[in-house]
C-alpha cells in the first residue's frame, strides 16, 4: 500500500492520509489546514488530493481539522462515498455548513477590500452549496460493524473516546497475492475518564499504526485541579467586575465546559446570578446534537439524564444566536462568563470578545484547548504583549489561564497505556497529528518501552508499505516547504531604503503637511520592522 501524508504531518491540522491499495485510491480524513497564512494556503491546493479519482473517504470525527475540506473535494469533482458514524454525520451537517458560511463571508470581505484597491473578486474556498452536496454522499457505520468499500479493503470504526461519534479506524487490505495487512488510524484518541464520553476502545493486532501525538511530550492536569483553576479565573474577574472569556471549540469542548459549570453550580462554586453566555450558533446546535445522541455518552452521563438532570444545563445560561445579541454582551456592564468559538481564536465571534476584553486588567482569558502554531490563541498563550485583531494592535493586560485538564486528547502516559494492548512486536508506528518536538519525545519513549519501529513523516511524504520490508520514503521538500530567499528579501529592502535616501532632497521640497504624512508612514514601517526583529 502507498500512503501520502497530505496533512497532520509534524503539525496538528489538515489530517488526511491518501492511500492507494487494492487498485483503489481513497483517504482517511480530509481536514482543513489551520495556522498562519502560508499553512492555510495549503487548503487551495486541491491537485495533490486529485478529488475526481478518490473513490471514498473514511472520516474519524467531525472536527474541522479532520473533515473541513470535504466540501472543497466535492467542489473539485469528488463524487464517491464518505463513511463515518451517525453522530459524526449529524455534526458534519452543521459544522460544514458553518464553515462554508465563514468561507463565503471572508471571501466577500476580501473581495471588497481588493476592489477598493482596483483588484479582482476573491472566490471562497467552498460555498454553502458545496457543503450541502457533501451530505448525500455520507453513509453511516455503527461502531464495530465491518464494511467493504471496495474489493480487497475492509474497515471498521471503533470508539475513540474523543468527541461524540469519534472513531479510530481498523483497515484490512488484501493485495500482493492475497496477503492481508492490517492498518490502524487512531484519529484523535480520547483520554480515559473524560467527561461525557466513554473510554477509548482497545485492540491488540495491527501491522501498521498511524498514531496521533498532539500531547506526546506531556500529560494533562487532572480534572479537579482544572476545575479549581476555572473557579479561580471566575473569582478573579468577578472581583473586578470584568468578564471571563473562554475560547472553546464548538464541538465537545464547549459541552465539556458546560458540564463542568453544571458541576460547579451544584457545588456552590458559581457566583449567584452571574450570566453565562454561550455565544456561538454552531456550539448551540452542536449541544442539541449531543442531547440527541446519549447512546454515545458514558454511563455516568446517562445515569444523570435518567434521573431527569440536564448535564449540559447551567443556571443563568443564555444562548446568543444573533449578531446583535453577541454585540450586546460587550456592551453590558459587570462580570459574566462568555463561551465562544473558535477555540484557537482565528475566526468567529471570539475575536470580537478578545478585542473588547484583552486590554482590561481585571478580565480573564481561559484557554481550555490546544492552540496550533501560528494561531492568535497560540501567540497569547506563548506570552505575546499585544496581538493584532481586525487590523488593530490590542494590548494584552487580561490574566491568561491555560487549563489542560479539559483536553479531549490523550496525554503522553495515556497514549502509551493505550499502545500496551498491541501484541505484534514488529508493529511499525507512524506518528501524526502533532508538532515535531512532541513527536520526537514520544517516538523515543515508544522505541524504548516497546521496541517498535517509529517514523515521523513530513508533509507530502509518500511511503510504500509492504509487510516485512522497511518503508520506502520519498518527499518533495521544495513543494512541501518552499525555501525562502532571505538574501534577496533583505537586499531588496535595502535597495528601497537607498532609493528613499536618494529622493530625500525632493521630499524636503514638499509642503510641510505632506512631509508629515510621509514621516508617519515611515514611522509605521519602522515600528513594524522593530516588531519583526523582536520576534526573532
């Protein structure tokens, strides 16, 4: 079998593993790339996916970094089947439509900006119509059922314990004269004893394992400690009459935060009467889907539901569907808890809440999820003094809390514990969905503890996998990460500065007011350059 890593290779977004086996071309996951502008440009490169020739997709779960390019595939000619669980199907319907709406809005905004400067209109990555066209292609699969999407290839979805409907995938391929090889794709693996979700299922046999490694270099704090930290953040901002802003992924993390707030309310840890806003139409609809699928939740949650208790309900919880209602939150006086998307602060209403609250000394910003490289959330967590929002530099004076105990991902020890169930001493492990430093740490531990062969693939790397043979690897590094000609860039900047010096005499002949305009523009360039140097 050939596997090409089209994402989640030394990064945590864009999960997609394109496979060629048994005469068919198919993929596990089809995620959107998220991060800085260069990373997100990968979403435009449909040619590496070759959508018309993809026979089917197997989708592990609904998070956009695992599913968000499905409408792009349809737009570019994909007409095959998409297999996933029923809960994932329901979540995809709302998440892909929401993503498409964002694509259309951002393209319209970009078009207006470009046209003001004489440029052309921008096309969205995909449209609402493209997202709607995904849904008839989906076939749902129960946990444990075995399907044969193409002759010689069978697959089964098992509970990954990550989010509602999430799965890891067992894949059996028969080729090369009838040799049957088993591949396992972990998707995003959940942690044991997670709120709402069941523990991840386990398996014992595989020839190749594609293992997520988001937290390969560390463990999470325990939930009780995380709950205390959240209580501390709430108390801190309540004392100042300021707001507690919680950037949260609309699916799973929001519901887990609601569950925690429900527990805190029962324990008397929430201030009486404090408003709690769920300010994300997508999160509101996702919460309704969670309520629709209790069969995917753990026994403790179902026991609460059986007693008539709503584990996702909190006193003073207010849903804000409209933009006007969202705007009123920041116009309101007094302390409040605001849960909003996106979880990495790179889109949606959370950016407005940050602009209104980051500079307030009594406010709290509470991060409860992973922050990818290049995202605004990552910059804040890493200690930035200010951040650009809507073209404006916003100072960071709010208190920043990073609470790892709410993560839906397995931590390092939990990944290793899950791997103890594999019995094949010749198992080959590919670490995916993680940053390189975390992967190298985890790779060393796996080799030391289990003796498994471990590989850390690169973006656009292709591996030929054959039983008993070392994987043959090829990668076009210049295509995956084009080199940057820093020498040319600096020489060009120096040439422009020299040209400005040559024209200084002409500048001095201009009216004083015109000179002040030119001075201010040069000071702004100097400020940007100083900020660039300070980041290095």
